[in-house]
């Protein structure tokens, strides 16, 4: 695998030099100051690629080129935004960036309910509790129609959770769910979120899937021309929240996409943490089935207390994803292709060595440093075993 690392650009508290010192060859970044739908000036892309090159690495994956909401809904200015997207693909390819990670989650990128789960050793990780999400929807968002998405037992438990929650807990849940995690541009307000959700009323998963496939098939000529691989990021979490449709949460969803979009360039980011949040997903099986469509990997692990309640693991290697089995699949696929795939350690605990830096949630230096080292060691061991 190629050792990748997400870098949030010049404002990232982790420097390119530190990233290189971690053993990274491939930087995963984006023009984070650009809004979804914008045309990216070629000079800005060039300047970013040059900066990474000067630091001794390559910018090979862009995460993300965000898809404008109009494209997801196929309303308003979607035709113009698709043209802009194609233009950005051509510019990225001209600068050597040939893998594009993106998602098709309406309104919200990833979600967590606890951004500061403190472990016994003092390190900090991220957590998710579907009952807290349900409680937030009931008591903060006051979302009409939520009964259709949560059964009576779930709602009853959520109500209990909210009754028992301290003012601090309520604040934690609310701000975690409204916060703009990386991928979202601004923090939302309950009113703002309700408004955005209303724009999706009536758009079900079937339609949203069709809109994704239409988008992919429309950009396919540009993918063929430039050699760009599109790597859709799975829904995180891979089940509906806020009543929004989800379309990339399972092997079936990937299968539907592959059937509807024949180009091998229309692929996926194998994100073990996102898929693994649903215990029915088996990342190893998914890798085997869609091996030729996997263009980028995010490796991390989760620990579940029960279905729908989990936290990110202490180690990238242990949790509900069988990392050694998955790494074996990755190594085999790379041999089949005759080239390596970029993998980035996804998230990591916040350690004491990160004190003093304001890192994006999940994107510490120390936690990812350990994650990458562990994953590289695992890869080496597997390759040795295959000799
Ligand atoms: C979270 C990330 C996501 C991802 C986007 C890709 O840590 O994996 O924000 O970058 O969904 O579009």
C-alpha cells in the first residue's frame, strides 16, 4: 500500500514535514477553502501539488471534491455544477491528482455524538450512540415525522436518555451533531438544519441512488479521458439519521452502484470505520466482491457496546474489522493490479503529545502516527508470510 495521510492544508496544525516524518509518501488533501460547486482555479491546485512535492511527497488523492446539494437533488443549478465538477476533474488530473474521494450524503457529512470519549489512559476518541441521536431529533430538532424512522422502543429509550442527561451531556450531544466536522463547511443551528432537511422531503433512497448514478455516468467520459478514479465514501454512520436517505451503506448499495455504473472508474473508498458501524457489514467480504473498484482505503476500527452504540477503537488493528484479513486482500489486489493503492490511517486517538495543537476531531498527529505504523507493520508481516 501507499502510506497516505490527510492534511487539511496550511491551517492544519500538523505540518507537512511532520507528516513526512511519519513515513508518509502520499498526501490526501483538498482545497478546503473552496465551497461545494466552486470552480477550482488551476493555479491553486498547482500550488498545492507543488507545496506537497517540495515537502518530499505526492498529492495523489483529493478528499474531497464536494458534490453540490443541487447535484444530489437534481434541482436548481445542477447542470452547471456538474460542468464545474468536470472542469475540476480535468484540472486535478493535469496536476497529477487521479483519485477523487467524495460522498453523496445529503446535508451532513459524518456524525458523532461524543467528540471527547476519554479512555482510561487519558487519550481521547470519538463515540456514537443512536439513542442520543434519536433524543436530539425528538427534543432539540423536534423533527416532524421521526416516528417513521424510529420504533417505539427506540423512542422510549431515547426519552429516558434525555431525561437522565445532564445539561452538559445535552450540550455535548447537540454541539457534536450540529458541528461542522471536516467535510461540512459551517456549524448548523437546529432551525438551519430543519430547513436543509425540508429540502430533501420526498426524495427517497431510490431517487437519490438514481441521481448518484446519473451524475457518475455523466462524468464518465471525463474519467475515461483523464484516468481519474472516483472513490465514493460510504455513509457514516451507515444507517439513516435525521430521516435522510442513505445510499452507500452496505454491500448491496455498492452492488447497485456497480451495476448501474459500468465504468471501473466509478469506485469506492473502502472506509472500514464507516461501513463497520453496521455490524452486518463485513469489510473483508466487501473488499473481495468489489476488489477492482476499490480506489482508496481508510483503515480504522470500532468497538461496539451494542448495535448502534460504538466508539472508535484504541488501535487501528483491533475491533470489529478483521484488519489482518483485510490487509491480506489489499496486498493480493495490489499484486493483481501491479500497482499500489493509497491507504490512510483514518482518525486516531488524541494523545498527550497532541496537547497544544487544535486538531480536527479524529485527526490528531499521535493517534494517526501509531495507526499508520501499526498498519505498515501488519502489511510487512503479511508480505513476508506470502513469500
Ligand atoms: C471523516 C471523513 C469524511 C470524508 C468525506 C469524504 O473523517 O472520512 O469527512 O472525508 O465523507 O467525502
